């Protein structure tokens, strides 16, 4: 009897060891596998005459009234009307779901209707909409908005996230070995984690959601113009403060090439081609995706020194290499000013303040007189900007788009697109970005930002420990 029990225990141990080995191999493979061809893209440097800086700002005026200055999607709607040959969009969130109706602007419906109108106006217009399956809660339900697009001969491509690397190794192995095989479709019975008015979902869709992979890009391009943004055409994001840059010329071809890579591994069609044009201007622009954003960001920070100014407006700041280079730049004499979202609200839900509250506390602990931090004075909305601006003696360098300064956004996990701009010191785009940051920092006409101490969290030490544990285990939602 004892021998039988020992044999049974041995068999259980062997089974557990085999499962642990399988999970371990699965984790390693899916966190280190080769990226699909065409990702981590670095476009050519193009010279253009003009880059237009766009922004959305939500703030409380001196009279106590909520104010809205929103340019990004107003501009995109106009550019849709001007397109005659093609429109390609790659947008992360595209839906009208929300926790409660707070009078959000109907951005997604407006974009969808405008695309359909333009398609009917120009029958040969090719319209391609690339998006993330989060809008279907990973296959748990359908999207009426996207169905309307398809019904009007607009191609909708859902990004195949499976070829992308997994960013949460603790969860990845368990998810892939035990749960992914069952799929997500079926009759939903659990409240949707996205929003109260979204369709119910299955448990399996929740499990895939926890694997935290995304096509996080925000790209709009036609034969005439290109807009790279931090903003989603998503109703519940309608009050967020965001930034975008618009330009034109041969960079359009590079953007299409970077998007073709996504279409190729997601069973999309051949995207339109852009005919090269002669271009010559004082401003250099370059499209960057995924890890190439990281490389250029670190390189530019390493180039900064005495008398340079670094301005950062950021929704999430957590990547250690970036924080280290910011500290080193300050030690070399660069003046660093950072505006952060407090990370306490997401679509009406309370958040813990991770990662920005503990990261800001850490930067403050560095004690550098050359680094200053302010919080955006956010209410129900978010300071969703993702931008760095470096003011050197004779040039401005700007890097902005969809990428937060986090490991998931910069280290070849999420799909991201940013525009890098290098402009002379008298350029309009550099002047506009500088004016934007100074307006927020100096609270010109309204209280846009709060001093660090005004939003200091009494639980910062606890949150700092949680932040470091999450970083060590690589189990984060940011």
C-alpha cells in the first residue's frame, strides 16, 4: 500500500514537473520570439516644409467652468472629406461604450459616418480601417460600428495579436497552455470590463484580456496628409487631453509600409501605394514604430547637456532606462520639466496611481534641482499625451504619438507609432509645442497643472513597493 502511494506521488511529481517545463518553454518562446517582418520600423528621414501641431485640452477655467479645446478629430473629419484616392486608419479604441453617460462626444459614430459618406461620394476611394480586437472584447461580441463600415465596402482588419510577443510572463504560460485553446466566442454572461453599456462577455474573453496585448497605434493617412496621434476615436476618451502631428509628403509612403506589415500578418489586403514627390524643407520628419521609438528616445536623451531644456508630457512613465537617462541628462545640466497624469481615473473607474505616483516620488528623491514635476489637473478625464520635446540651442527635437514611456509600449510588445521631428529653432511647430508646454506649466488663464506636493499621495511608499514588485515580476497593466 505504501509502495503504491509512493508510486502515485512520484507520478504526480513527474506530471507537475512536465507541466512546469511546458509552461516555462511556452513563456520563453512567446516573450522572445521573432517579431513579424516589418515591425520595429524606422522610416527614412524626410524633409518637409511644414508640420502642424494639434492638441486636445480639457481643463477648468478661472470661472470654474469646464473648457474644451479639441482639434484632433475635428481635423481628421476635415481630412476625410478631402481624400479622393485612399484613407488608411489604424486606431486602437473605436467604440461608443462607456460606464455612464457623461455627455461624451460621439467621436466613433462621427468618424464612421464620415468615412461612409466619403466612400459613397468617391466610389473608387479605398478605405482601410485597422483596429484592435479589444473593440470586440476579444471575440466575445460584434461591433455595430465596424459592421456598418464593412457593409459600405470599407475594409476592416482586426489585428492578429498572436504573433506579437507576450509582455506578462507570469500569466502567459498559464494562459497559453491551459486556456487559449477554448476560444472566446459564445453567449456572454459576465458584465463587460470595458464599459457598462457594452455587451456581456464570456469568461474566456476575460482570460485573453488579462494577457494584455494590443495594437495601440493611432494613425490616420490619406494621399494628401498624415496624422500621428495619442488620441483614440473612442467616445469615453472624448474629454481626454491629447496631442497629434500632421504632415505630408513622402513620409506617407513610409507610414503605409509600416501599416502593410500589420495587414500582412492579420490577413488584410494590399494597402494603396503612394507616388513619391519631390520634397525639400527645413524640417526633418521620420516615422518610428515599436522598439525604434525606444532607441531614438534614449539616443536623444543621451545627447542632451548643459543649457538644453527637456519637456515631457506623459500618461505613463515607468521605463527604467528612460528614467535613468532623464536623471543623467539633469546631471549634465539639462533642465527637465515633466507633466504627468496622476493615474487615478480611467473612464469613471478609480485607479491606484500606478505607475506615475511612485515613479514621480522616486524622481523627487533623486533631489536634482534640474528636474521639476507637475501633475495635470485632471478630473474625470485623463492627460493622455505622450510627447517629449527637447529644446537645444539651434534645433527642436520632438517625439510624439501613441507610445507611453513604459516597457510594454517601447520594448517591442505593443504595436506603437510615433513621429520624430527635428526642426530649426525658428520653426512654427517647435514654437507651438514650446507655447503649449509653457501654457500648461505656468497655468496661463486656467489651472492646468498642480505642483508635485499638491498631489502627493500618503500611500506612496506602499505603491512604490507594489510598483517594484510588479516591475520585477513583469505583471503590470501599463
